[in-house]
């Protein structure tokens, strides 16, 4: 797992008084800059073995949204009935989350006590046969209630991991960084949420966790932190002034917290005016994150290696909001701008051969996922209907 730096007696604006004390390691070294404009076209070069092609709308008007891709190229998807509009309101139908493979779509079983108002999916992730996803009943751009579920393909069981109404029953939670998208570590899920602080700030941001089985209690993993990332026993997160009021406004830190509770700053950097970190992912011994510059509609994606404390920089020609897509595995880095303006390319970077590819370009609906050696990406058909494709990646020669 990525690791650098040491713990010391110098504080780093910890979220709570009983958190471990940490020390920054200084800046990392950028050893290469790779402009996306130099990407090769993947369709022409043929590094892909197609697995699935899925149209995102059926004859009944139900839409399919892809949440993640498995390492085998199967798609974790959500089927949504058509929304009803009227009197300045939007009435959504209940989403159905499941797995799409060569046999079609198979919804996951519902957990005991499943009910309440209809909800739509807000994000999902798959790892080693376990799927974790979040749902919300909100159609408001400023407020976000959530439920987080986990499905285990081994036990064929779906568990409720958390419900914001139980955590903050009297509060309408504002939307927080990352939209509460979950991640999976060893035996546990993590996601960020806003919460009532009871002081002048009104709301803060913290990261929640619970075992994937739904056993044990829902717990706070860390406060004043955003963008959890994990693919093992360690939790990585971002700390900066927007979620930690006592933190310097011109700086960000990426922390590693071990299962034993030790906290360490593994990377740190400067933030200019109006800049922020908008994404963080982990894969093997590498981290990738984005420093967004919304005012300039230009941003930078960093791919950082722990052993060397060195990074490859990718200058992005868009504002890189947290609604962009970013995935990292030990072999591939994938990203796209989502619905943002600017470069709408869907990119895959081979870590081994250090080659950059473009899967396609979709203005307004640019989605790409990676998992192991598998990728999935979006397309808009001639009649403006969404479609998704998945493939396994053939390494370059």
C-alpha cells in the first residue's frame, strides 16, 4: 500500500483532538507530464477485447445507468423507471441495482426491511464479488439524504450499511464532496457525508465506515476529511481548508490511516486561489488525485508512486469537478470529465508501458470505469440514447 513520511509530534490540523498527530512529508516530484492530446485512439490500435454492449433505455422507457465494471468486464448497473414531472416537482421511481452480464440484467435481492420513499442511485463500486452502492430520495441539487447497501455474491445477501435519517434524523443534510460515493476496503465500506456540527459552521464533513456484512455499528472513520479511497486495510483521504476550517487555505494533504489507527501524511501540495482537490483513488502502490481549477477550466491529474515519491502529471482541459470519473488499478488509470464542459475524452493510461489511449469522446455524458484489466465506457447513439461498452485490456507490445 502507498506509504511515505513519518508520524511526529507536529500537528496537521487534525479533525478531532484524539486523532493521531502527523507531520507533512513535503512536496512530491513530478517526473513526467503527459498531455491528453497525445493519446492514441484505442479503437484503431485494438488493445480491447469486447465483453458487453448495453443500450441504456428499453421500450418501456426504463433507463440503465452503469455504476461500475467488474474485473471480468461485467457491469454493475441501476435500472430506473421513467420519472414523472408536474407542478414543478419530479417524482422518481425506485431504482433496481444488479449485475449485467452476457445473460442480461439480474437485480440483487432486497434486504429485510427495504422500503421508504423511492430512491435513485448516487454511486457504486465493485471489488472481488462485493458491490456497495448508495441511494438517495432527493431530487434537490443542494440536499442529499442517503442509504448505503452492500451485496455479497458469495452469500447472495444484500445488507443495509447506513441510513442518513438514523444518523441525523432532524437535519436535511447538504450535498457534500463526492456525493457520498462509497469505496471498498478489506471487509469494510467507506463513504463521506455531511453532518450537523452544532456550532456556527452548522455542517461539517466526515467519513463513515461499516463492515460489508452489515454487522457491528456504523462508525465515524475520520472527521474533517473527504474523498475516502481504499483497496486494502488502509484508508486514504484528503484534508484541506474546505472541510477542515483550521487548515491552511493554500495547501492540501493526503493521509493514510492504518487499521490500527495510525495516521500519516503521504503526499501534500499547494493550492492556488479557488483551487481544490476534487478526486482521490488508490490502486496497488499508487494514488491518483485531481487538483481542480474551476475558474480556469483547467486542472491537473497526478499519478503518484509511493516507493519513489514521484508523480506523472496529466494537464486536463476541463474544470474537473468531483462529478468526473477516475479509476485506478495496478495496471490502468482511467478518467473522463463526466458532464463538465471542455475535453470530453475517455482516457486510459497503461501503467506498465506508460502509454495513453483514448476510448472515445462524448460531450455531456463522458463516463469511463476501470477495474483490474477491464474498462467500461459510455456512448450516445444517433438518437441520443446512452449506451455502455465493456472490454478487457490487452497490454501494448
